C-alpha cells in the first residue's frame, strides 16, 4: 500500500492521492497499464527510504528490487536493497527502514489491469498481492 509518493503515469509523475480509476500508469514492465481500482486503507507500520524520503509505504507492501522482491513484513531493521528503478534507468542502492507512526495514515492499494506494481518516485513498488513473492532481504 502506498501512503505517499508520485506515481509514474503516461502524463508524468502524479501524487498517489490524485491517481484515479481509468488513469494510465507505467507498470513494472515499463508498459502503460490502466488503473482498475483504488482502495483506501489505514496503516501504522511503514517503510521509509533513506535516499528517497518522498516515498512512504505500509510495512506489508512488497518492494521490487533488481534481485527479486522483498516482503516488507520481513524487514525488521534497516536493510540495504538494490531498488528497481524506472524506465531502464540504472538501479540504485538505498536503505529501507521499518518505522511505526503515532497515528494511522491513509494509504492506497492500486489494482492494475495487466500488472502487479508501479513506479513510485522511481522505485518499483508492488501494488497487489502476487503469489509466492520471494524475500531477498540481505
């Protein structure tokens, strides 16, 4: 679930709270994909990114990295990960840190027509449950 960040769309980056059903976003395969549904949920446990502080996701979110997927729930301490970066750009190492916020925060679960993830501030974030996401926590 994405709490804050800009989603890569065919019109450029758009804040998650402004993305609507029917919008075209860029999925993790670098292809345009239609947003079928956006569901709001609450979260208190989050993941922060040291070098990309504009992204905030719920701890139960799966992160797409260059070397596979990381289940956010498996991150218990600051973890170095090679982020999957948008549109054929080089991959970027960042530190993902779990945190607990004082009050619940609203996040967004995005359902796509053909994909399971999108780019948020450049990083690959899975937006729907995928079967058998493997953990690659270092």
